């Protein structure tokens, strides 16, 4: 809390200034009444918290004390509630200190609260209530899908804070510069930070984060973690068997596939021919039992997604049995 300059309620009569210095000292010592004064204290509180608004009194003689909200509506009149808002409570009324509390504070409660002391004339001091709104965990949205060889465009948004939050993109402990946009919503601010980064397939699954920093968080951060989803065409590789294949042996080929998204359909075929009757396919696997030299030829594994198509081949050579 920061004290506000107190307001004194004692005034010298104009005639006093014509007295001699000696006479003036005597008047001040024996005639002047004790001065009454009121002092208000500024306060800052988090939204949803409880604010204590204090009015400190000096030389209080029982005069009327009134506390008003920023709209100059009377909250309390000499300790008696005047406004029907149960969030306000009178918690202390003494000759030295008058204190009220305001629970569930919102930004609409901000402003100057008047501590008024009525004597022959009205004097007041203002306690300024400031409400701080820390940001929630920001959201991350993909504005442009990340395709191999292109760019990923991501936007991080902190929709509400006061004062405005600071957003920071991070990757592997290093900051990624972003384009920041800030909008004033009246009492609060919305902030966004947009980044565009080039991507390759090796970036798929890379970890990024967007951090929201704010004075009310006491050096802590609100962090949204995000993993890059980079789309790329498939790659296909047939894993060949080891050793020589002879008539009567069995063949098993496995097609190893990558891609994002991973192709759902894998197609096996034989160049210039159909697959043998004894060939069985199950996803990435092709099996042929009881091989014969009629099975010789080149076999293909093909896969595709929305971003491309890939194929690999294997040439089967069956030797005569020993």
C-alpha cells in the first residue's frame, strides 16, 4: 500500500497573520484546536482477491466519516452500511483507523475510493484501487499447416490480462522472435504472438512452447507446450530376406514405410504379371509359400498419402533345389 497525502482540517483565521511573531506563537500554543486529518492508502489486488481499503484518522473527535466508491455512491456512513453490496464489509472503525474489505474484486471495481471526514467543511482523500489480472495459460493455434519444404505458421494467444502479458516463443531453450499484436479491450488486454518457421520432415514432433509472463505471476510463467506436426510424402523400403532362396522355400517381404500422415493402404504388385496364387498380403508384409522358378520377377511395394507417393522394388530369383 502507498500512503496518499493527508488532508488537514485546521485553518488559521486571516486576522492571525497581522499579529506579531510573539503573539502568533502564543495563539498557536494556547488557542488553536487539535487538527483533524484523514489519510488514504492506495492498494493493488489480484482479480478475484480481497482488497483492504483503509482510512487513517488523526485527532478524530467523533465527526462523521463517509466512504464512497468511484461512482461517489456512499458505501458506509459512520460504520453503517449504505449500499447493498455484500462484497463490502466494515471490518474496523476506531478513532485511528477505518477499514473496509472488498471481496471477489473485479476490474470494474477499479478507481478512487473516497475517505471523507465531515467537520465545519468537507475534506477527503482518495484511495486508488488497482486490479491486476494475471494471464491464463495461453493457447496455440496452427494458422497454416506445416508441409515439408514449407513454413509452419503458429499463433499464441493470451486473451485477457492486465497489464498486458508478455508472450515468448521458445524452442530448445532459445527464443523464437514473433510478431506481437495487442488489443485494448477496455479494462484488460488480449495479446498474440505469431511465428513463421521453415520446416523439414526432421522437424516433425519438435517441441515448442509459448510462455506468458506477467508481473502478477511473481517471475513464474504460464506455459503452453506444442509439438510440431510436419506433413510429408511417404518413403518405402522393402526389407529383403537373407540367403539364397530355392524351390520349396518360403518368401517373406516386409515393406518399411514412413510418412505423415502414415499411409493407410499398402499395395503389393508384380511387374508385368499378377501376384502368384500362393501369395498372401497383410499390410506391409508379402508372403509366398513353396516357391518355384515361376515366381521369379520384380515385386513392388507402393504407398501414398495426400502429399506424395513412393515405391520400392525387390527382384526375386529362385534357384533349383539341390
